[in-house]
C-alpha cells in the first residue's frame, strides 16, 4: 500500500474526528469532513496517540480515528496499555508502517519489518487488532472495523515516501488557530 491507505477510510468515516498526524499531506486532499480533522502539525514524537486518546476521552460520543506511525508509536509504547486500560469504545488506532523514519531521511526503525505492532497492541490489552498489507483487503474490511467498539488497533503496511526536503508537501492548508476554531465551531464548543 502507498500513501493512499487513508482513502478507504474517508468513504466510511461519517462524522468521526480524524487526527491524520504524519499522514496529513494525504488526508487533507481526500477528507470528507475537514472541519472534524485535527491536522495540528507534528506533536513530539510519540505524542499523537496520547493526544488522540485525550480527544476520545473528552468526546466519548464521537468516533476518534488516529493515523499513527510506527516511528511515533515506538517512542511512546507506554500509551498502548493506558488506552487498553480505559477501553475507549470510540477510539480507532490506525498505524501506518513503512519501516522507516520517512520525515527525517528514511532511516530504518528498530527491527523494521520484524515487529508485529498488532501483537504488541493485543498484548497491551486492545481487544481487536488487525494487520493489512494490501489496500484491497483493508478497503473490504474498514467499514466493519469502524462498526466495532473500540479500542481497535490496525497496522497498515505502506510503501515509504521519504521526505524530499520540500516543506510545501508537508504544510497543511489551514493554520493551527483556524483548525482549532473550525473544530470548536463544528462541535459547538465555546472557547
């Protein structure tokens, strides 16, 4: 699979909140509800899962979908048992595994290609975990996955797109203040 791994999800997202993290350059072009997207730029490595988990806890009536990366997750594996302990029924954790740190030059992640992140999530207590290495299989199952109660963890094996130094490819069209204001307006949250 390539960067289009997010595409099948856009068809079935409904009114879910999506945190695209490092997949934002792909997601912003296919999102069906951009005011419910939180492409807030790079949190600290390992921070996307914690941030998304907080959103899921704070808004339990809304589905929360995270596109994580194996590099981010490896720097903060402790979040998996924390999420599993709380069992947020609205949390869908999709991890894009390209076996490298694509945004910093393509260095391989530790033990790349041998780590089973779905097994790690299952061992941490996620009740449902999946791994897909082809887009057709994922596309055929994403609707069912999103109908299951969370937390759900899905590893998506993708082809690496190593950052070429062109910042324009990584910049989101809306700035952080606008993203947050759109999000609050969409949910009727008064600041």
